C-alpha cells in the first residue's frame, strides 16, 4: 500500500503534534485532550496523524488506541523503535483504525551507532531488515526512518533504505533530527539518495526537520523541491528542543505561493487558527506574538504608513487575508439568555458534538460565565470546552479558596484540595503576592513541596470581563532530595515536571485550579516513573 499522490504536486501533511510535539518539556496531555486535538487535525485536513508512541506508557497506548478507533479520515500512525516489543505494541494500538500505519526508526549516524546504540553498522542493517519485515507482516502501510540521517554517511544510509524498501516499507522518512542541515545540504543529501536508491522513487519520500538553527520550514521546502511528497510537522512548531517545522507555516507557504512553488495540500486553511489555539491551550505552550500565520501580531499593523496602506488596499502590506486562516472567529455567539439548544448549535458549529450529561455540564459552565460576561464569543466557548477536557488531574481538585491581599501586610491564602483518595485537605500560607500565597497554601495542604517553574496569564479575548487563561508548570524533586515523599509513590528525586491550565473570569481562581492540575500531573508522572523503576528491578 502506498499513499503516493496521483497529483505529482500534491504534498502529504504528516502531523506529529501528538508524538514529537508532546515530547516538549512540561507538556502532559491526557487521552481526552489528545483525542480532541486529533479530531481537530482531521477537520484541518492533515493526511497522517502520528498519534503517539504506544510503548512509552499505558496512557499513551490508550490515547493512540482511542484515536485509532474514533478518528476517521487521516491515516493513524504509531511510532515504534526497531524492536519486536515496540512494533507489536504499536500494532495493537492502531489495528482498529480504518487506515493504520506503523512508523519504525533506527539511527544510521556513526555518532548514534557508537554512543547511543553501542552497536555496529552491520547490526543496524540487521535490525532495519527485521523491524520493517515484522511491521509489514502486521500492517500494509509501513514507514521507516533512519534517525540522524543528515549526519550519517550517505552511502550507508542508502544501503539501509534499500533494505527497508526490500522488506516492504511504503514511506521513507529522512529526518534532520538535530536541525543540523542547511537547505542546500538537505536537498543535495536527498538527491544523492535518489541516485543511490532508484527504488526510492516508488515510495513516498518524507522529510522531518527540526528547528535548532531556525531552518525547519526552509529545509522541509527544500526537501519537497528535491522530490519529497510528505512533510512531517507540528502545530505551532512544537517539539523536541527548538521544535519541529511549523504545520501552519508550511500550509500557508504552499497556499500563498502556489504561483511560484506549484504545490498543493489537502488542508482546510480556515481551520488553522482554531487548531493553533486548541493546541496552545491544551499544552500550555503560548504562541509568540510575532509567530508567522498564527501569532497575534501576524496581521496587526502599528506603523502609520502600514495602517494607511492597508486601509486603502489590504494587499499593500498583507500577503494573506486573516480570514483565510480562520481569524474571524471572535464574533458574538451567545448571551446569558441563550438556551441549551443555542449552545449545542454553537458548539457544533465549532466542531464539538455534545449531548446528554456533557451538554448539561457545558450549559452550567456557560451560564456561570455568561452571568459574569456581557458577551460570550466563539473563542470563549473554545476555551471553556478545552478547559472541561482537562478535568481533575490525577484525582486532585480545588474545593475552595480564600485570599486576603493588601500592600500593608503579606497576602494570606487558605485553600481546600480534594485528593485522589477523596479526602479534603486544607492549608494556609503567606506569600509575596496573592498568587504566590495560594500556591504555597496548596503545597501546605497536599504536603507536596512543588516548585513553580513557569506561570503565565493570558486573556482569551479583549475587554475587562475577558476570560483569564492561566498556564502553570511545576517541578517535583531535586538531585539532593532523592527520597520518597509522604505522598505514596512520589519519588521527589526524579525532577519530574507537570503542566496545568485553567480558564475562568477570575485569574486568581484560574491560577489555583491550574496549579492543582499541574501538581496532579506531576504526581502522576512521578508515580509512573517509580512504577517503571520497580518493574525494571524485578527479576
């Protein structure tokens, strides 16, 4: 089976937000959040969704399996290292998909072979043959990647790719794993592979570029111009270290400059902004204001000369229409007198299907916000729906809080937190400010000494009554504190991070909820790490 497009200029979009993107520090998505992102990616029109790395954890396996069963349209892909256990686990996760794919990978650079794999080139060839053959025996659609390809010997990489093709790989991905290549080098490397491996023209050639030198999009396009017809990328460019090639930038590059480049995609461009917002909210990774395509300044004009020009003719300083990427979604949708049917219709217009208990819960949340806000916009509804997806992380939830704040004495906070064993614990503390006081009070209540690593407040829309969106990252553990904590299963020496987000009209309330969620996510990750360590020590 091959996804080779009939149109020679059609480029396949392979989204790795849920796999490589989720590997960004501090991101911890639950299964419901991953499923919601995957469904939005399907609405956006991506061709392949890399849903995760099933062997990594039971939670990742469950999320990949849910996406495979519930998301129709795109190919659903699972990542697996070149070993039997990974490949079996990947297949188990995606086998129920209408269009499953196994993506297996193995390093070909001498740097990785010697230092990471502690192996030899001959062993790598044997592993490549065995892993692709095993994957092909399970799944018709198989992708193979020679990791760190751009720092590999091109002749050896060609030998490994020929083996993968001989065993039935349908897509060959050539990654610039550490963002090392320049566009001309990358294009030349791919061109040489085509010369050394003629069979490569019978498969889909894919590119996967990292942004360590800021060249991920440029390298990806250079790869397409050299013959690749699949681009691996992520929403908002998130991913390991400096991130991946940005999905939205690549889509709009090919859309806006089709006259020059000649390439097409299957993307629904008006879904770009919504996809970007969803990923930003659920991951807690803010989009920088000057980010191309989706940054809040992307279509803003401060200079008087620019403003004058745009008012007279938009094309004087804008090469794209903001509406083409879906940036017209902030119009008034509902008010406090709107009924349940109107809310359901508005949510359906945004791509969310809710009914029964879900609709009841959403309506109660909507009414609460509508009582505080004069106008509830589409962006408000998006924020509320994504906030509901988060739920109570690892069983922790904020019951109530009280804060006393003044510049005449230290702020004081008192909180009550419901723990995973359904016990309500209380804590009090003073702090440098009301938010610091409430965070310390939560630590006091739970008896977990978490440290705040990141804290950010954003407004969902403009206006004094805007919803406040808070993102928090906390850290548990330190090199000097490698001991078991009072909380069962929490290994504080592991330096585990957890992220949490929350949305309300009260930013102190949102901060408290976000902190509790971040704490719960960190505890869950620490417990999983402790469990894995115990299993590793079991004879």
